C-alpha cells in the first residue's frame, strides 16, 4: 500500500504529464493537412511538416496522433483509478472531531417578530405627494 504522500505526488506528476499530452495532441491535430489542402493546418505550417518528415508526412502525423490519443485515454483512466484508490484508502485522523450536522433551531413567532428589523419602503404615491407640495 502506497503512503498518501507518495500517492498524491504520483497523481500530481501524472496530471502534469496528461496536460502535456493534451497540448501535444492539440498541436498534432492542428498540424495535419485537411483533405482540401487548406484550413488551419496550412496556416500553422502544414508545408513545413512535409520538409521535416518527407513524403510520408500524413502517415507520420496520423500514427503519432493515434499513439498520443491512446496515451491520453490510458493516462486518464489511470488517473481516475488513482483518485478512487486515494479516496478509498484515505487516512482519517483519530484526533479530529467528527462532523455532526444538527437541524436549525426553530424560533417562536413572538421572538422572531421582535428581533427582525423593520424595513420601510417608500411608495410612488409618497414620492409624487412631496413633489406636488413644492
């Protein structure tokens, strides 16, 4: 059984790796050429990837997109299982007080009437009467 401290560090590192993989996945999708040879892929240097990878640019980008997507989903599932493990094996502190929720106390109507503030809201007729009297 892993200690909670090591587990939280491991989950933090895996979350950081998941963020990096998601950024790489976004860039890989945007670098791919569209079927109509236009779009965002051409604006972000779609022609430049042909010079970097040669004639098999679409093949290389497609394979790397598939591999990155598989890594993204596997890592997401591992993080999900890690958070479940951490929640189920949480160490409770015996020195802490238990949380007890009590219902709210109900006040009697005579006490509530005397403690509530009185708010006077002016009406439109009062405002027009003062304007007419001037």
